[in-house]
C-alpha cells in the first residue's frame, strides 16, 4: 500500500474530474414487501436509528399506545419490529436529533391526553421510556420537527384539533421542551408544515383546517414567535400538506391532500401569499402527502397515502406540472408515507404505514440509480478521493462503492487494487477514462 499512499498524498489537491447526469427521468417501483408493525400504525418516520449505515423505520401505533421500530437488516428488509411505550393514542411520529448527540430521537404527539412524548435513543435501535410534555389544548394529531427560533436546537410544532390551536414547543438545546405556546387556528387543524414561506431566513408554519376548507400560514417574527395567521381557501376536507419549490421559482409552494374530494391541491407561493394553482386527482381518502425527487431529475415529485383505496399515488413533476406516474397497491388503510433510500442504492424507495392491516408496505425503486464509473464515493466526480475510498474498501473493510460497479474502473467484473491503479493512471497520467474498455 505504501507506493499508493505516496501517490495519493501527492495528488490530494488535484481537481481533475469527470461528471455525469444525475437524472433517471423515470418512476417505477417494485410490488410491496409487507412487514409487521404494532396495532394501528397511523404514521411513519425514517432514520438510521442504530447507526449501521442503513435507514430504519418507526411507526406510531394509535390503538396500542406505543411505537414500533423496524430495523433494516440490509437491502430494505425488515425482519422484525420492537415496540416501545409512547403515551396514549400516539398520532404522528417524527425523528430528529433533539438533544444534539449523534443519535436520532423519536417524538410523537398524543391525542389523549394531549401531549408530546420524546424517546431518547439508547443506541442499537433501543429507546428510553418516553418523557411527556404537556401541550396546550385537546387532541394533538400532527407533529413537525424544525428549528423555529434559530438557536440550532430542533423544536416541535403540533396541532390541537379540538382546541383549534397550533402549538410551538421550544427546545432548550438539551432535548428538554418548554411549555407549548398556542396560536389560534380555524376549526379542525390537522396537518402541519414548517418552512421558509416568505423568503427570509426563519421558518414559518402552515396548517390545514378541515372544517372551513382552508390552510393558514403563520409567519415567523424571527424569534420563534409567530404573527397572526393568514387564511387561504383550498379544496374540501384538507387533511395533510407538504411544502416544496415545485415550480423551481425559488419560493416554497404548498401541496394539500384534500380527503373529501380525493385531490391534491397545489398552492402557488407569490412573495409569501398563496393561491390555488392546480388540482390533481389521487386515490380515495388521501391522508398523508410527502415530496421527494423520486426520479433524480432535480424537481420534487409527490407521494400520497390513500386510506380509502388502499394504495399510494405517485405524482411525477415535470416543470411544475404533475401527472400520475404510479399507483402502488399497499395494505389495508394506508395512513403514513415517506420516501427514503432503504436498500442503499441511491434511489429513493417508499414506505407506507397501513393502519388497518398493522403492517408497513415497502416499495423498492425499480429504476437503478445512475452512477459514474470510477466514482466510488458517490461525489458525482472521479477524483483522488475515489482512490482513497477504494483502498479503504479493499484493505480496511471500508464501505463498498454504491453500486459496486461504480468501483470497477477497469471493467474486470471485480473491484480490487487494479481499479485503484487504473484510476491513478487516469487521474495523473492521462490514462483511459474509467470503463472506457468495457464491452
């Protein structure tokens, strides 16, 4: 290894690179793989809970007063689940580093009694007894984790649907939350989103209100307090919402799942003011909506869990206009949905929490992620760091290139030291490009 180390150190400042397009421009998913969870899983979160390099899943189980953690054994497979107490009737689950350690915590909002429960991560996929925090109002049903006062600590925002409040609970930096401050909403606040809605540097709040059929936006005063709301009309029965710059104009727009009319309503943002831009038909009873770039074309697509039709709708974004790209058959009563890379192949997969069938449906992305031959570390360019990455993989048990073929620079159908030599020759001596000799 010493000759290679010398060459590597000598070339650390070299910036010769090769580039490749990241877009696949195609959306397709494999049929569902179903994995058990607790009683009535109503929402879902994803994070690497045991820090093994694989994304795990967790569900809030409404009827069992607990949450389920499903550890990923590799390849997006979840052979078992473990339940942890989570307070009475947990409705929404989020994962974030709430106490600023290296481990992601879990938090749920509870319908009865109205509170937030925070579960510290003990490592290895285990969680502590929940710490409850009382919330102003009755019937908290949605939860969002974000730093709303700019102190680098993740706060929690929840909706109190019976008391018509959105409640902000500030984190003191150690994972302890102050009593919530409530802001009055219209009748029946359900969904909540937090993001930069008026273009400044602080995070604002948007909520859906089910009864008057509108959304409300609360602009941040800059210190984690919020100005009086502005209401905007939307479709019948707005249940959940998601934010994203769907038309790539630099402003965060809002997408609203309207459960009574089986539609997603896109609300365009113009300087912090919102208006209906377009509507899209989805399945029956959409109850959860998320945004993610599912096809790698750099715009945000939408994925929706449809409780009444037992499926998930994928809306593909093309220049701010959406079309149904896939309808995925899920379990019974899908309520929660998320998009994350579960099989470590750089393509986003989909996981759905099915409330009536007590399981999670996993849809692995059927479109291989694009890769650049020789780009072992996935940086998007071939540089000396890829040689370092390959040597660590070959000799020191470091992580493998993803996909493995990205490391097979000499087309030998194996990743070994000859690939590192090949890359060094390419970078320093003008040798042939990676994969140039592939058949």
